[in-house]
C-alpha cells in the first residue's frame, strides 16, 4: 500500500531555474511505474508560466498563474472527455506540461547569404543584414500543437534556427513588396524596422508566439553602392552650395595643374574635361596664356585675359582696366607713378 501511495501525485509544480527552457514536461514516471494524479492534488503555476494537461495526445485544460485544487470543477475539459477520476473517483492519469511564457530576449539573427533586391536607382543589388529579436509564448496550447511534439524538454536552441529563417524570409518579402530604395532604407532604418516587425508578427502568432521586439542593427550594401550613397549624402549636405563646391574643386585642380604643367593634358586624357570642361577649360587656357605674355603685362579682372600694361580696355571682353601698373617680378599692382614695387622692391618700368 505504501508503494502504491508513492505513485500518487499530491503536488504538481515546476521550479524553473533555467534561462532558455520553453517547455518542461512534468515527470509522470517513478522508476518503471506511471504516476497518477489524486483528486484534490495541488497545482502551482508561477508567474510567467502556464500548465497544460494532455490526455492521450489531446490537449485539454490550460492553467495560468495561480494555485489550484484539482477536481472536476477545475478540470472541465478532462471531465467532459470522460477521462478523469476513476477507481472510486480518487485518481486519474494525464500528462502535464509547463510552458514558460516569459520573454526570451537578445536572440541574434543575420543573413547567411546576401539578399537580392531590385533598386530603382542602382538596379539589382545584394544586401546583408543582422540584428536581434525577442519573443514569448502567448498561446501555450497552440504552441504545443505547432512545434513541441512529445519531447520532455524544449529549449530556445530547439526553435531558434527555425525562427531566424522565418525572420529573414519575411524581411526579404517586405523588401520586395515595399519597393523601398537602398537610399531610403539606409536613411530610415527605424521605419523599415517597424514595417518588417508588423509584417512578421502574423507568422509568429500562427505558432502561438509573439515577436516582442525586432531590431535591424545594420544593413550593409556592396562597396560601390556604399560609395554612391556617401556621394549622394554629400550632395544633400551641400544643397544650394553646389556652385561654391564646384568652384573649390576647380581651384584645387588649378593648384595641382600649376605644380605640374603636364596635368592639363592628363585631365583631358582621363575624360574629365566633359564634366568640368566649361569651368576648367577657361582656367587652363588662362594658365597657358599666362606663360606666353611678356613681363609687365596684367590680366583683366573680368575674364582673366592678358592685357597690355597701358591698355585702358580689355581686348577680349571690353572691360575697363585699372590705371595701375603690374610688377613684372611678383605680379602685384603698383601705382602708375611708382618706380619701384612696394611688395618686392623690384623696379617697375
């Protein structure tokens, strides 16, 4: 009789000390004998837990957090199935599964292979991404039916790869359906992140889960696309300063050309003359002209053409010229009556 009593369960509970166990099957075997549940047995379900009773593979009663005395009133589904309390209404057989409903956080995901996307600006490109997500069980009965099976223990590792592949598949679909450009995706990562989470949520709910958080930490593009994005960002920052930016680039090129007399030909040979032809053509022309003008000549303040020292008007554009002289040694402007340059001391003819 004492051995028979040892097979009767009076207290059913799960003291969870794990960090990654999702489902725990309460042990119903003691040695080689199957244990049975007594009428009036105590069931303790702690916070962030749910207890699910299963009879002959069929899910019956589900209990949320609380303390319960097991009888026909607290086990209505098992009672209705007719599988409860036999042998003088004192005991019954069933399997009890405890489901952890807490949030499982910081689950990492990443694209093992690049995702191909069609971009309006860059055509077909391949992108990669990575981040973290969090989930929890919201429907224990549905979760057991969809994924658990008959294991005695079910952990995060048992489902993680499946969830990650589902995430990446949904993100790929979201990219295709939303037709978000690479430029918009890079500059509005949080908005795209929220869009993906909303689209993926339904897939998790089909498994009795909730995607409580999805974070896309980074989306990386091929090197040539990264460079194009950087250039576009620079243009956006410049805004209405593009004229000044172009002038600066021309001035930089002019300085380099002044150091290397053969650079003008190199520019043309590289095909850069088409882009900056108008701006740079005149500049380089002036450099070449400057090499041929006689000493003492000056340059028009309007068009930069060489002008004779005593000319009152520019022969190229007709602009009126200053009456001042030009020092032949340093190029500084000198008063018409001066005999020596105040900058370098050179004699002025």
